[in-house]
C-alpha cells in the first residue's frame, strides 16, 4: 500500500503534464485557419515565416505564413524581422467573416521565440 499511493500520484501527475503539453502543440497556420470555429478565442501556438511587418514603439503587427496560408499577428512585445522564422503563442480570433471568407488575427501578449 505504501508503494501504491506514490505510484498512483506519479501516474496522475504524469498524465496531467502530458495533457498540458498536448494542448500546447505547435500548429501550422493552415491548421488553425482550417478550423476557425475550434480555435476562435483559444490560445494557439503557430510557427511560420514573417512576410510583412509594421512596428512602432515596440508594438505592431505582422503577417505570418506557413507557405500555404497566412494570418495577421498583433503584438505589444516587438515585431520580428521580415523573413524570420518564428513561433508565436497568442489568442486566435476570427476578426471578420463575410460568407465563406474569413480574416483572422492572433493577439500576442507574450512575444515571439
């Protein structure tokens, strides 16, 4: 019994860590844009290349592409250089939806890596 309790606790903690890491999975831009209803309002982590940027006083916006799709990223934590590969974590929002056309944005408060 003394061994069983720590083993159960370790199993539960390990499962919890695995679930948290699965939720923090890095996605491609196309994956997020392909299921906007699933990700709208949720924290996502995407990776891609910066293709356009604009910044002022450390804040700004940029377009991130995975080669297929692109999404706007708005940040208060500095703007990466055009051509730079970045991983971004932020809140995904469908900003505008007209029929089948949707424009989305990722709001970043934690910067880029």
